[in-house]
C-alpha cells in the first residue's frame, strides 16, 4: 500500500506520535525515560525545533512541536537512530524499535493547538496510569506550572491563551475538550484493567527476568506458562502480547482451554 503524503502544516506546528514496533514496551524504568529525554534535548540543539509538549507512554510517545517542513523527518531520523542504538545495546537486542514512519497531524489553529495540548497531557489519565496529569512524571504538564524543564517552550501557549494565569486555568480544568481521533493503530488505553507499568512489574515478579527483551529467548513451553500466569493475574491479551513481543492472537491461542 503506498504511503500517504505527509501533510505540511502552514503554521509549522505538528502533533507527532512515535509508536513502537508491535506495541513493544519501550520504557521499562526511569533510566529509559531519562535517556529518551536527554537524547531528544541533545538532538534538538542541532535543528530548528521548538517543543511545546511531550508525553512518554509505555509504547508510544506524543510530541507537539514546531519544525520547518524540511527538517522534521531529518530530526526524527537522527533522534531515532541515537535512541535505538542506546536502547538495543542496553537490552542486548537488534532491529527496529519504532515503526518506520512517525505519524504527524498538522495543527493549523489556536483552538486545535490547545485541544492537542490537553489531549497529550491527559493521556496518562485516560490510560488509568494516574488520577491527574500533574501526577505523571514523564510529561511536560508540570512545566506549565513552574517546574523547571529546559526542553519545553511554555511561553508560546501562554501567548496563545493570553497569559500564564489563563493558561494554567485552562490546563487545570477537567478535560472536557473534544476527543482527538485515535491515530494509526492506537491501543484502547482507556479499556485496560491494569496499567502497563503494573504489567511490567508483574512480568518481572513472575518470570524473574531483568528485562522484557529477554523474553524472546525463552523456550516456547516456558513462555506459554508465563503467558497463562500473567493472564490469570488480570493482564489483557494486548498487554501480554507487548511484554512478550508476540501477537494478541497468539496470546489468545495459548490461553484457550
């Protein structure tokens, strides 16, 4: 199937989503999140990029940024190559980590920018990871309330709304903004029974493995036993599929009577 031509934003602002291959869980611990943000910040210095918001979820990343159209793809190629090299070395793995082509939505209006800002920061809440966006450590939400964050440009959103105080009021209210359509294979986060952070904890406690990347080398018999155990502990088929890097259909087959 031919690729769709990327829509160029007339404002230069995009909502970008990076998704892992096969919904593989990217972030297993705090050091993974921190390294991602460090590399993002470092690569950003080499390009004419402004980042207005980010949210790092377990198997995908949301960014709202401004970029000249000719730099957008180069920026993500450079960033992706560095992070994946580090990640694969840490977890003794090979191959792609992210889907080959990142998804981007052009943001052409102030209204849509603010809607996207709320949507991105409320991702952890809708995924039942936390109760309030301020509780989530791996997003830029708290930068808008005074937390030091050199990666994010918060002044642009303040100009859009009119003042920092008005922006904070807007962001602190209950999320009643229109739902942004689910993007390219987005997992149904709001239907999860347990968070993926809890899924990783259960994986470690059941398998006694140091990393989910080690699961690919398990004998099939052992892997299937672990799959059934995790299913009995309340993980969904998709969560189990992500931690073992197999398909949800395989999980369903393994767990069938």
